[in-house]
C-alpha cells in the first residue's frame, strides 16, 4: 500500500499580439510515487513497480498566424 502524496504543478502564460510564451513545471517538489504496481511474487517471484514522472520544467513559445 502506498502512502498519500500530493503533486504540485504550475504554469505561467503571457500573450502579446500573436505571440505567446508559457513557462511550466510539473511535480515541482520531486515527489516520488508509484504509478502502477503488480505483486507477482507468488506467481513469478517479482514485484513490478512503475514509478511516476519526476520533476520537469519547460518553456513553450508559439505564434498564431
């Protein structure tokens, strides 16, 4: 069983005329969590644990024609 967790995301968006810029971040505090778990220990002798995505940052720039 997994403990409760929180994931914090943020997005700042600026638009001027036809241009737009966005700065974003996901999982800002680097929370480690399991996205999916399979307990196959009684059948195959293993535990599959798929971890969630770590901290990510990005920049989006767009121009609208």
